[in-house]
């Protein structure tokens, strides 16, 4: 999975049958080369997003596996992204665990 920023739209006058409704967006992944990702969420330019790539991306779209190898699967809350790689609720010098109300992605209920 990649994190990145939507930098533009890619317009296509024709496309392969079997590709569902959505948009093709240009995304600049953090530390990577720009790519085109399929978006069904309605993401906008400048928005921070999560991107699934490869067979995972096309398999999410159904058993026909359309020719899509990058799919925007989430929108990131910019305020939750730490500047130095620490958890968002971590303070420098703090050795305590995040508060109990913090999202725990290991718990399937919170990951949905």
C-alpha cells in the first residue's frame, strides 16, 4: 500500500469495457514516481490518499479483474500524519502507549 497526493486528472475519451464508473487520477506517491490510479471515492486534486497496487487493486473491482493496477482505497486525514514518523498522538520524549481511544488497526472492527 502506498501513500500519495492527487496531482491531477487523466481524461480518456474511450476506455475498455468492464472498467466501472470512476476516474483516473495522477498521483504522486511519497518517495516514488507518479502513477495513474483509478478512483471510485471522488478524490480531488491535493488530497492525500492510500493506494493499493497490483492484483489486489483489480481483484477488488470484481471477478472480471479489469486492467487496473492502482486503486485509491482511502482518503487520509492530513492532521493524522506525523512529521517525524511517530504516531499522530505521540509527543517527543513520550514513552507511553497511545490513549485507549486511538484507532487500533489490528482490531478488525476499527479497520472497517
